[in-house]
């Protein structure tokens, strides 16, 4: 057996629940995608490269279109970590399905995939979006969010210290209301995932889910060298700040690893 095989963990369980032919809580594009063997294989292949076991559940709840709150309460789940004893009371069938496979895996439930601000703006549930929404689940977990917030705020502060010294600018991407979209271009020029390369990151709030998805699916968060344009210091200062931003990416990787370890054996939804 090769070392690579030891590190790879296939998706332990991949289930669609509900009729994916009929309209429901899942958008049509996602119902189609999750019914396509080719697309499903791609999700399996990408998640198999992570060292964690995942159980993925996709539920198309009938009769609910875009109304997340109602769907969640009918299914007995809400954002963040799923309270299994509550779920057992409200929705014993779903509880049973999850309890069967939970084990030492990370279980994720998806029932909905609309942009909350813009119902027409959808990102199909590809492996990347599955990972991205997992990060949102951690972000919106009301009981266990302290550490996520702490990590996010620390990263945001350090990132901004560097941007301040380098460009006399900041790009706030802290918690909920504390982010703004000023200097999002600067942020996108440092980040290396597709959304940043294509200049399609629509909010600095997405820094956390996008870097988390990058860490989970590619093994590390990677930053570009600081852009030369607009840099306010000399060459030496550039070298110093550049190594600081690279060091920050290493710290982010470590923080995400410790977050992921704590997710093992738990169930999340977003
Ligand atoms: Zn997002």
C-alpha cells in the first residue's frame, strides 16, 4: 500500500433523501447535479483526497422552495452543529440514517442551496461549494462558534496589520457585521483560489469559507506574494511583509487543521 492510499479517505456515505425528480427545498440545478453519476463521482474523487471521512446527506424536502427556516424546523435541524438528541425527537427517521454511519466521520447535511440575499444567485453544489458551505456551518454554529470566531478575528487582524503597513489599507473580513467590502481587490490579489483569480469574490465575508474550502480540498491555504502595485515601503520592507503574509498562511493551515479535528464524530448543516 502506498502512503498516498493511507492518507486518502473516501466518502463513507453519500445519500440523497427525498425525490430528486420533484421540486422541493433543493434548487433544480442541484437536484440535477446530484442525480448525475458523473458529477457525483467527481465529488467522491475530490473528497477522497482529504484525510477525513465524510458522510454527505442531501435532502430534497418536498414543497419548500427557498424557505430555509421552515424546512429546517420541519426537519428538526438548524445552522451549525446538529443537536442529535433534538433531531431524534423531531425527526427519528433522519436521526436513524445519520446515527447508522456517524462514527469517526464528519457528517454534513445539505437541504438547501440558495443565496440568502439573492435567490437567483446560485452556486451549484460542487465539491468546492460543499466544503464552502461546511465552513459557513462552522461560522454560524451558535453553540460552538467561539473558536471559529477567534481564529477568524485573529487572522483578520494579522492580515490587516500587514496590509496597513504595506498599502495603508485594510480589508476587514471579521465576524458578521464587522466586515466590509472596501479593498476587496487587494484581498483577491493575495488569495489563490478560483473565485479570487476570476475576481468573482463578492464579499470579504467569504474569506473564511473560501480559504477553508481550499485547505480542506487542496491540503493548504496558499497566498500570492503581496502585489507590488501601491506598496508604500522599500524593497527591504517588501521582503519582510511578504514573509509575514506567507507565515500567516502557515498559521491559517494549522488553525484549520485543529478546527477540522474537532469536527470528527459530529454532524453539521448549512
Ligand atoms: Zn459563502
